[in-house]
C-alpha cells in the first residue's frame, strides 16, 4: 500500500517534519517553523545519565516527544489520533489500514535500526512519516539531513518501531491526523494569525516559570555548572565531550537548531501578523543561535582533560549567558503576548 498522491515535505527536525507531512497530505500546507511555534516546541530539559560518571546526561532543547504535535494540532483545530499497538504484527497491520484509508502515518522509531542512518547508537525518540508499506518495503520521510524520502526494508521499520532501547522509547506508537477544520484549508492565514500570539504567550509563560532542576532555564544553568567539571567527572571525556557537540550540531537536540526554528517562527509570525513589535525578538533569537553555535564548536574541538578544562569553562559561561538571554527574550515576549490575549503579563 502506497499513497499515490503523496508529496514529501522536507524539514530539519523529525517530529515537525513528520507532522508537516501528515498535515500537508491532509490538505493543510503549513511551514515547519510555524508548526514548531504553534506546538510550543522550544524548551531545555535535563535527563540524568543512566550511569552517572560513565555517560553524559541527555540535554534536549525541546519539549517532550509527541507533546509538540498535540499542541500544534490543538491550536489548528485538527484532530490528532494516537495509538500504541501491542506487537509488531498488529503495528504493521494498523499502519497498512491507515494508509489504505488515505492517512500518512507518523511513527516513533529507534534510529539504530534504520538502514539509512549512519549513527550506531540507540535513540528511540525519533519520528518518521510512513507513506507506503508492504511485506518487503517501507516508504518513509525523514529529515532533510537523513535524505528526506527514503525506502527501507519493512523488517527494519518493524525493528525500529518495536525497540525499547535508547532515550524515551515508545514501541509501536503511531499518530495520524483527521478532521481538518474547513477554514484551515480555505483560509489558513486567518487561522494562523488567530493562534500565533496565544502560542507565544503559553511558551513564554512556561519558559519564565521555575519548573525545577530538570526543565527550562534552571535546567540550562544546572547543565552549565556541570559541563564546567566534565573533564574531571566523566569517565571518558575525550570521547563523550566532542560527542555531545556533534549530537547538538547534527541532531539539534542541544538547542541551536530548535532556537533557529523558533526564530524562524517569530519571523513568519511577524510577517503574517504585520506586527513590528516582534522584530527585536527575531534578532534576539538570531543572537542566541550564534551563542549556541559557539558552544557547540568549543565542545567539538575539546582537546582532552589536560587542556580542555578552560574550554569547558568557556562553554559553561556561554550557556549561562544563553540562559540569561533567553529569559530576557521570553519575559519581553510575554508582555505583548499577554496584552493581545487580554490577560495580565
């Protein structure tokens, strides 16, 4: 079964790419950056390593998997369906049934089992859009970095969907959209303009709250203090420190890619709403992205414990500065956002 009229939509982040493909096929052409912003996707989260001292914590620059899709669909008035099958056979049969009904199917997978992925590590919070499946082959869309539209053995997809290894696995989870409101296809600009400022308000409120040491800007500052000591606290800093830098650069998990997406969302929001009050915040996130890139470059160029302590201290200082800059930006955004929503800042 393969969707004959499907047209792949490329993107830089797995979940927003998957959601964009599901919505586009259903009749709503929305940019990836807009979906990220409406989905309130930006965040910073700190997840402890399974074996502290032997591995690095997972430091992510976005909200929990699937929550972004839920938020964006709620803002757009779209019905998002989620389900988890009990076993690989049922999961494949359900995907085939949904494809036959005309839906693009979003699935959660472990990248270790995807043939086209060069990484040989388990990461189970990855999303891809399935637009074709039979007994031998699966046709999917991944991020632009992973080649966009890909064909892989159906058995590889079955293993990737079934995996319970890696970060935040969701075996046999699938998503699809249905019941698009008519206005989203006939007057999408109006729908987006109505939802943009509320999404900004909700995001700014969350990012300026103290949600403990695992979430938000407090988590970023916690990460900064620990990164400064990684030369002494990690078992193999020569490997793990540059690995974090590569992961942040190429997977986007640390922050740079997500800050780029949020800046693009604010730029598109400014154009759609014709609201110059957003201009300084677009500039703020451009500057924040540059700081993230600087931190990543320092991590990737880590020279080892003996010469790297000062380098990690520089990374820590950058992350503290990023936290300050993001706090100022979101506090600033909250004022016009609350005003437009008719609520106190």
